[in-house]
C-alpha cells in the first residue's frame, strides 16, 4: 500500500530501525561504526565474507545509507526528530482458499525484524521473526528456532492444570512447529549464521478456522518481510476432500466429513512440504489434491510478494559467509580416491568410522600442516632484476643514453610455494558437501547405491511376533540396518490419553503410538530424557498411518497403546514403526481391517551434473546417508490399494507434480513388496487376545436403571467392585455398561449382580425364600435378587398389628414376599402379609430369588476375550458415545467414602472410585 501526501505524491512508509540502508533518489553509501548487527570479529571466524553490497570490507566495519540533497558522502550519522520512530502500519487482504485473510504489519511487534498479524474469521495468529546481532559459530545446520503456542485465552478459557497458565509445549504444538520449520528451512540461504527465532501465538480462536495452516502462512510472510535472507516466499494451506470435491482451507465442520487432511506448503513455483492422512486415498486423487493446494499457494505467494515490495526490509546479504571456493578442489584432491572406496562399504558403522578417519586426515592437512595444490608448479622460476655491482671496481661513468644492457644481470631465483591453511569449520563443511557429491555421483553414474541396491530396491526384511511373553502383543521388524521393537498394551478407558487443547480439556484418545529413538540405535552416546520434536513427529506419522485400520469402539472397546522403540537405525525408522506396529496389533488380537506398510523415498534432482539425462532419480527405501545427501525425504504408508498417511520434506528449491507422481508410484510398488514380506513373519501374529490382557464385557440396560447400579454416592457400584474383584465398571447415559476384569469368574459375578439390579420386576410377582438384609423401625429390607432389595413395611409383615418388626422376623430370616408396588424412582414395595394363609389373594406367578435374566433390559451384551454366557444376546448393537461413569476397584478394601467425579471425557463423564 502507498500513502498519499497532500501534494498527491505516493510515499512509501519509512523504516528507520528496520533497514540498514534506504534507497532514495540520491543516496550515498557511508560506513558507520555504530551498527552492532554487522560486527564480526576476525578472531572468532575465519570465514570469507560474501557480500553483494560491499566487497572486501573488514568484519568490524558497518555501513549505513543516508539520503543527501547534494550527494556528498556523509561520514557521521545524523539524527532527525522529524522522522517517525516506527514504520507505518500496513494492512492488506490476500486470498486464502474461498475467502480472504487480513494481513497486518507495523501494528504489533515493531521492534522485531519482522512481525505480522494474520486473521481468518475470528482466528488470529501473531508471528514475529528476530535474529541475533552477532553471528553464531558456522555449521551445516541453519540456526533456526521455531516456537508455536496456543493461548487458552484465545478460546476464552484457562489451562486445566494446577498453575493455570501455559506450560511446556504440547505434542500438537510441536507438530505445528515442525510444519513451520520444514518448508522454511530449505529457502534460507546458506552461510547466514545469525541465530533466527520465529515465535507464533494463537491470540484468538473461533473454533471454525484451523490455526495451523494459518500459522505456516504467517511465518512465511514474517520471514519475507524481515532481514533474514531467503530465496522464496512460503505459504501453507489445508486441503480437504468432501464427497468428490476438494476444499482449500476447509472449516472444522467441513473436515468432519472429509476423507483427506492434507497440509501443503510451498512457493509460487514448487512444493516444499506436504503432510497428512487419508482413508485409503489413491495416488491419483492425492496428486489432484496437491495440485489444488499448489494453485492456492501460488496465489497467496504472489500477493505476499507485492506486500514485500511495499514494506519489506532489505536482506542482510552482506553477512553471508561461505568457505573459499578453492577449498572444494583441495578436499577432492586429498580425499577423492579414498572417498570413492569408503562409500563402497555396505555396513553403516564401518563406513561411518572410515569417513571419520578420512575427515581427520583432511583436517590435519588443511588446517594444521598446510596444503599445496597439485596444480601449482613446484619450483617456479621468478625473474628478479638484480644489479650486481662490484664494490671493489671503480665506478664506471656512463654517458646519458649509452647504457650497456650487459651490465644489468637477471638472476633466476627459485620460489617455494607457501602452504595454505584453512579454518577447521570450513574444512568440515566442505568435506561433508564433497562426500554428498561423491555419493550422488556414485548412484547416478554407477546405477548402484552404497549397499549395492538399484534405485527401486528394498533392503532385506525379516520380522517375528510374540517375543515378549507378558506383553499383550509384540513384534520385531527389521529392514536392512533399521529395526523397530513394537509393543501393544490394551486397557480400558482409564488408559486413554487425555488432551488439553483450545477446544476442550476433556478430549481423550483411545489409540496412540509413542516413538522412541535412543542414541544406542545408531551406536552413539547421548542424552535420554523427554521425547524430542523429531520423536513426537515420527510417532504421530506412524499413528496416523495405522489409525484407519483399527476397529470401532463398539467392536473392540479397548484403549490401545503402541510403543515403537528403534533398536537399530539406518533410515526410514518411522516407516519401520508402521510395519512393526501393524504386526504387534495383530499379535495382540486387535481385529484390524488390513495390513499397513510404509516406505521412505529419496531423490537425486540434478542428475545431469553427474552425466545423467537430467531426469530426477527416485530412490526407494533410503538409508541415513541417502537421506542426508539426497534432495527429498518422502514417507508414504498404506496398503496395496490406497494411502493412509504421508509426509514429504524437500531440501532443495522444491519439486514439481510429475516428480511427485513418479515417487508415489514407486512407493506403491515398494509397499506391495514390504506387505508380501510381512506375510512371511515367523513366528506369525497370534491374532487372539493375550491371556494377560484384561477382559471387557459390554451389556445394555435401560438408561433409567443406571442410577441403580451407581447407588447413592457411588456406594452400590463400589460394593460390586469390592465384592466381585473386577477392575472397573463404566456406565454411559444411554444404558451401556462396560465391565473390565482380569478373569472370567469375577466378570460373571459382577454381570449377574448388575443383571439382577436392572431387571424389570412386575407388580404381583412373588419371590420365595428371600433373605432379610436389615431392619428399620418402619419395616424390613428384603433382598429379592442379588443386589436388589425392596421394602416390606411393618404393616405388610403380618396380618396382626405389630409394635416392631423384630416381633416376627430377624435379620437373616428367609421369607416369601409379593411385589405390590414400584414407585417412580424404581423402588420396590413388598408384602409378606399378602402371602399368609389368612390373606385373600390370588396366587400370581412365582419368581426365583436370583431374578430372571430374561427380565433384564439388555438389548445386547458382549464379552470381549471370552465366550458369551448362555442366554446372552448375540446381536451387536451400535452404541453412541454418551456420558460415561467409570468406577475403579480400590487398591484395598475401605469404608465407603465421599464420591468424586474426576474422570470427565469430551462426550462422556466418568467417576473413579479409589480408596482413601
């Protein structure tokens, strides 16, 4: 946007603090000694400075540009009170799918290098970019740090924790951090070592517009407006598939019916990152979705470019420092031949040690001893004019213009070449790049990879199940030098993972996969602690890959936890977790719909550099070195026919759709091969519940009978748990009752008690030999069925008048009673007098004291892990998720204490009983 002056001229906003130089009609470049951002000590870095603005300046020099009416060079800064202290606010609207988002800069975070506020509906993201004044030590990893946080105040609530404030980064926030980092990193220019930090906050959330794709776009805009050198403008979008229609940036309501959740980030001409999951989507449909997302990203990027032209800050290109160009040649001369031999070593550990030894050799030569290039001629003859004068001889007078050239002797002198020394950091960086170059050349020219495979080859696969006898399910999956130990644990709803997010603190997950990558998996020593961002990301990818094949909660009412521990790693460990997790689920007896496998794809983009035809070379089942040296890491999981999860990272400027299409087809062939190898698992999965897994029995009662099971303050359900020894009893408002037990006998006892409690008695029924459980001044309580009692009023005990009930009965006596009334609360009124010989009453049907299970209001009952009891219904009724009450068995018998509701779920509420 351009501001208009009173005279009608268009004026750009002025940025005094945001720019180290400002171009005007007449400007002169002058050095300024007071710009800390450009200070770099020569002692702290030996890097050569690549400056596109100033060449051959000392590191300690700073520069600034100031406009001058006459054009003279100015040596000292001039302060003017007339200039504004901050840039003028700018607001623009850019397309974001079928709607527009509002992008604002200059309103907030004006001291940051770049800051934007992006609004979609009532969802607002604030993102800032800052960089350190002093560059850090050079390395091969760009010093970028991304943090994303969802403020609970954005949704009008506070944290469910004790401290009532945001704490450590949650798993889903870590995933968004990765979504921001991965597409931005390839666009940041090498050689820039100022630590860069991107902070992103969700300030407002309307529950309708997703904040994650918006955060990716906001970060791309903030970086583009900042001083950080980058090559492309990045934007991110979400693509959903509802019916046969692709929707760009769908709402949360639209995503409920979507078969696809794709998040794509890229530039105006290339794709840099995709991630998502789907319900067995074909490769062709995924390519169409990516095409739709790429078109939307291109439109956003073009609008952002116009915004950058308007108010973007100049890039700090002069701070880029690259190793000397000649160093690449020297490293190849020293290590080239030996490097070719080392890269032919098939095993990872010996190859890594050989490369490390070779690197030390190159370091010693180039940074300590010095190196003389082979191209330099040893013993160069340098002609140095030397007037040889004999002091003993008389000086000879020469007439002007009559110089005897024979008196001037040219003395040949041999010059020794000076060895060149380079920075240790420079040598390490160049050695790594040269190693990658030689590896890529070997693949393209020789057609073989380090382990001897062709481009589409899959490493040898072996697997076995049931190796952990006490675990509910286990599998060891090995592919080449990558190995995953997957373990499955089954439990009830109390084992579900609770999630505290912007929408609610009551959401739970009944299936989750946790990925662990210990340093021992790569033969190294490292820190063990909380899971890293990489571990969280890999675990989520494997979890999403397996989730579509799991049975519903009604068919398999267990909470499922999968642990994948990487015991060996040489690439594709997340996809090994998918394969191992699938086998472990089958070994645990989980009735999955089909088997799932995953494979990681790589790529060498510029094949013409190594004598190829220029067509990108796609690699299947990449190793760690191919991942590090290649241009792509594309993970795809699914079955033979469709895809369930995918993740792609690009390390170059991006790839096109034809390249992605080829990679997806090659990945499909790889999955089919891996699935065939998984069928050879020995020993195979058991496909049955472990004897150590808990039993869960599902029964259905009338919703109004739930309170009879719970009792006053939870006393009744606690007594059932203590009496029978079951683990937990879960109840839902729709009448569903789930009993969790470790053995069949305790489960059957609790089932019988609940059946009797919830049976539907009929007025006029007679119950024989019923025990008197307690006596009150107004009557006695008689147990007509296990756990089911009714009141026999004192007036109904005898035909004669009684002063007290003890006159005719006592606790423990067995009596016959008749049901004469059932009130609105379900309480039973009994009569003994109606059955006495003096009573003139009809003789109604007789019921056994234990109750008739056919009177139980159970639409269906289901026992998971054991045969169904006789008389139980075989019909499987789909039960909707309703409010649930959960009762846990106490650790030790205790008196009935106060009942507390501590387990609330998003669509259900639970009650946990514990001993006090």
